[in-house]
C-alpha cells in the first residue's frame, strides 16, 4: 500500500505533465465493503473481529456471576455502534453505486460525477477541495482518499489499474493546493486523446479546420485557436478555442444538476465570409482583433471562481475590440439552436461550445430585446452577421 499524507508531500517534485484522471466507482456493494474494511487499521480490525466474541463471552460470564444486565448493555452498545457505522457506509455506497458514477481527480479538486441524458454528458454530484484531503491510501487495484470532517464528502473510494500514475497525480495536485508557489509552472492542457476527440467533434459539428495556432508561452491554461473557414452553405468563418475547457468554471452544482448548465466551455466567434483569414491579416489589428477577443474572453472563463453561460453578458475593456463594441453576449454557436451541445471526452470531461457575440453600447443596454430576437428566430445571428463585425 502507498500511504500519502501532507508530510509526505514536502519532498515531492511536480513534473508538470500531470493529467486529470477518471476512476471507476466500485459498484458492487460486497466488493466496496471489502475494499473499505481492508483499509482499516489493525486496531479497528481487532475491534471488529474480536470485540463481538469478547462481548458474547462477557454476557455468558454475566449470567454466571450475576452482572448480566451490565454485560448485555455493553454488548448492545457496541453492536448498535457497529450497525450504525455499517448502515452509513452502505447508504454512501447506494447513493453512488446505483447510478453511473465515476471519480474525477483534477487539479481543481475531487468530484463524484454522474452520467445523465442517456450518457450525453456528465454532471458533478459532489465536489471537494484538495485542501480538504486528510490522507490517501493506494492499493494495486483500488484507492481511498479520506476527507476532513468539513468536506462535502467523507471519502472517495475507487478502482485503479495504474496505482503509480494515480499516486503521481494525487501527490502533485495536492501539493499544488497546499503550496501554491509550486503550481506556478504547471499549465493545464488536454491530453492528446482528449484534444483529438474534441477536434473531431468540432469538425463534425461545425466544419473542417484549416489552420491551427498553438499558444507558445501559456501561463495557466494552454488555449489554442483554430480556423474553420466558410464553405458551401456555411457563409461565415469560425474561430474556435481549444483549451479553456480543461478547467471547470464555478457553476453552482444545483444549476448543473437541475438546469444542465455546463461547467466546461470552449469559445467560438463567427466572422463574415469576406473577412480576411490569412495568417498575416489575423496577426494585424484590422482583422486580428477577434483573435484577441477570444483570448481575453477565455481568460475570464478560466477563472474557477467565476462562470458564464448562454445569455450572460460581459463588458469589454478598452482596446479589446473596435470602439463601437462595448460588450459581448454568450450564445450557442451556429448552426446550433440548442443552448448547450456537449461532447464527453475520453477522460470524462464534458465540454460545451459557446459563441462570443460582440455587442454595441445600445445593444448592451437593451440586451433583453436581443435575447428575445435570438430565442424567437434561430437564424437571427446569421442574418445580421454581415453587419456585425
């Protein structure tokens, strides 16, 4: 067994290539209970397996020597305590074991996530901070992460098929939370498998990618940008981010569970078909400001303490876009009409796409009317796009 506690983290070095992990929850109750009790300390096991026989002997001795009532009370007290602890553990298992639940181990925290809408996407049921972790015990085929009393979940018990990778991830993410200065060089990014799946989804839904620009010196999240050019009936170009969905936004759990508000997003901005999209033009001020706008907006989405969704507006700072624009609104990307279209990646991350739509000062002041137009007419954005940018 590998035992990890805060003291054991002091000599650990963060490599910088750690990736988020998804681990399977142990659904079989007997297997779950066996894994839990196998992790008990020798004194706890001794209490479980020895105290009951001792109690029985005590009751027999009580009958013989005349203190039966006291012995029986002692035995019943122990049995009630044991049964209450067992029922609590079984109830914990039933909450998660009867649903399609898995454990997500991420740089921002620990999550119990459940698949919903027929497997369309995942939503978190419970989330805990790394600062609430008390200890972690890793075996060859399972692991248990114990939380402090104030945490939303008492523990995370999971299967594992690669204990060394799990150990590395737990140690690194836990140390980054306890020693923030150690996290300065760590950049969040998709795994190769996740990035490939995300690109495949974007091309299938929105069009073929013709150009892809990787961020050279990311500080926190590696956010790249791709170009999907106008083609056929698609009379607009699209710039799309790949990266800011690696980190969860701070969407309240209730909104995710009841209203389906996504906590991971990638961003798109649509451009008129006449827009110059060659490398030189997009690097210039006249045609390149949408690239900067996407980057600026992505930095807002990357803040784990904030969140945005369909219909939210954000004011723009000076110099981010032409003077006629004073804000943006988040809408569904063309040609979508559903507010949230998501893809679930191999790692278990469920990512949605949002359109960044620039607004003039007048539109920011009357945004309710704009939202009404968008809601009533699914072709509204495409109709006015040529006059927007």
